[in-house]
C-alpha cells in the first residue's frame, strides 16, 4: 500500500516567497501542481506521515519525485536526505543525512551507500530518501527530507511533484 504526499502538502522553506519558489503545472501533470525552485541557497523540503495510516510490521521506502529543468543549477547535483521518526530527532543532529545525487554524470562518483536517481514510468525521476519500519503502528510521525543547508550556494531548476512512500 503506497501513500502519496503531493508537493502542496510538503513543508518547503521559502515556498511562500515568489523570488525563490513558485507553483506550476507541467504539460505531463495536467491535474497536479508542482513546486518549482527558482533560486534559493537554503534548500529544505520535508514531508511527514503518521505511521498509524500504514499497515504495521512493514518496511517502507520514501522517494522524492522530481525533474530537473533545462539550465538547472549544478549545486543541486549532490544534496542530502534523511528519513526518521520525529520522536528520534535530536537537537544538533537536524542536518545529518546521507548524500544523494539528483543528477549523475559518472557512476564512479558514487559510494555504495549513496543514492542515485531513477526514471519512473511517468517519465519523472525519483530519488530514495531513506527507509523506515512501521513495527507496531504506534511510533508516531516519520519525517522525510531532502536538504542542503551547509553549502549556501544558489540552486535553481528543480521541479518537485511530491513524495511517495511505498512498501519495501
């Protein structure tokens, strides 16, 4: 049982400032608005899901569904991701995550633990943000993030459709 979190339901830093982000409807998403990154140096996209809405005793993977526009910023090439229960989030460790590549020129660049994008059937790309296990179904809320808040260089050209959570 998959769950879909559309871009409108994500928490995106600076989403309400049109200098940095906007909303658009690409031709291949006639019913769906997607978030369009115009220009930002602090990238932080977060989705949350209450595990009570998911079957217990099941492992899940979370995927950001996205596209890179022509002329996208190379600063988006490698960013970070994390997936964790909110109750396990500790002060001072908010920016810990694993490296993910939104674009890959050479697979030799990637370490075994790093994630690379894959093309979906709908022609969008997806990047695995991480995994979690819904043990008894009472662990609370899971937070899924894509971020880059250390290298404060300008980033642009990212279209975000949403986050898909699906069983492993």
